[in-house]
C-alpha cells in the first residue's frame, strides 16, 4: 500500500511504498519541489523506521590561481584522521578543497583545517558554500556601500618611467565618448600606444574577464575560461612579468619546433636534413650496387681472358 508524501509547493505529490525489505520514495522531478519535501516529509519517516548515523562533516574553501597539483603537493603530507579524506574539485583557475569525514572526527578535522587554510594562503577567495557573490554583497552592506546608477567619471595621476613624469588618466562621460584619455601633467594628450606599455599587454577582454566580471559570472566563472584569460591567470599566479607570458612562450616554442621539423614540410631545417640524408643513403645504395656489378664484370673478364689464352 502506498503512502502519500505531501508537498508544500507545486501540484504533484510524492509517495512511498515498501517492497520486501526495501522502502522506496518517489518524488517530483523538479529539484525545487524535491528539496522542500526531504526535510519535513521524508527524513522524519526514515528516522522513525531506522537508526540513522550522524551526517558527515564537510569543510570547504575555494582558491583562485593555484593549480591542483601545487596544492596537493603540500596537502598530501598532512596526516588525516581515520575516515577523513581530502578532495579537490578543479575548474581552473578555481580549485575547491573539501575535507570530509565522520562527525566523530569533527574536532580533529577543525584542527587540521587550520593547516589546510595555511597551505592555501592568500589564494583563498572564500570559505564554505555561501559563494563569493553573497559574501561580497554582505561585506558591501556591512560597510554601507550601495550600487548607484548613472554616468560616472574621474581622473588619476600616475607616475611612469615610460613618460619621465606625471601622467593623468581622465575619463568623463561626455568627453571622447567616455573613453579614457592619457595626458601629461600639462593636459597635453599622449601617444595612445603608451596604453599598451602601461598595461603590460592586457587586452580589453582579459581586463573585463579578470577584473570586470559581473555577479552572475562570478557564480559560474564562465568568463574565466577563454585562452587569453587562462594565460593571464597562469602568468600572474607564477609571478611572470606581463600577463601574456605563458601564451607567448607556448607560441614561441611551437614556432621554434616547427622551424626544426614539420610533418610533410620541406622548409624546416630538420625536414631538409632528413631529405638530404635520404638522398645520401640512396646514392650509397647505388654505389654498392655498382660495386657488386663491377666484381661480376671483372670475374667475367678473367674467365674470357682464360679461354682466349687456352
């Protein structure tokens, strides 16, 4: 006989039936409807029938910019309590660390968690499951910041060796269509090419993805997966000069490799050397064939001379 499981939201209800020693629960497929049925309806029924163990403890933190292998190299040396495991969920440049174990080891896990956070260091961007957007919003609210709409602008005074003096960075809503301008201390416009030198090769896409992502993008980190952004993040995390170093290095290595050898190519040096080697081997085979033919002709000559002498 089926037992109806009520739902506080939605139209379809769930039901439970027992088949031999198996108790089966059937719920709507919509996650939001399923979740609100578990705590008030399903779990109380299970607790009445069975002695349920305490739920496991799971401590989480999320890091930015460090690789899984880099973190694991330091964390694998930690002595884990019985039944406790260290897990990694990688979506570079994001790594989630999870320390999971039985509730009986919670105190030992909390103590070990201090070492985990020490290893993660400044790469930690948030702890727990709340997520970075919610924590940023809470921090802004605690400082009484609010989001304002409208046309904003301003100026910064910088000093750069590239210009041997002060540089003014100006952005006004109604000036040059809102594009930023560079001027010297006297207000004279500077060469736009100075932008690239000042920004170390950072493109608009890289800047927007690394520094200008929205709250929705923070939740999914979808904008941090492009090739240029990955190279920028890796370069920054390894302390390289400039944000395009890994990509530029890979491109340079690929070019050097193709200069040496390219399949079915005739210009690369190694390909030309291999072709020359094949030509030499072919000439050597011809020379060996000619030498063998010479010996055969010499033997025929000697035999002919013997017959003539007789």
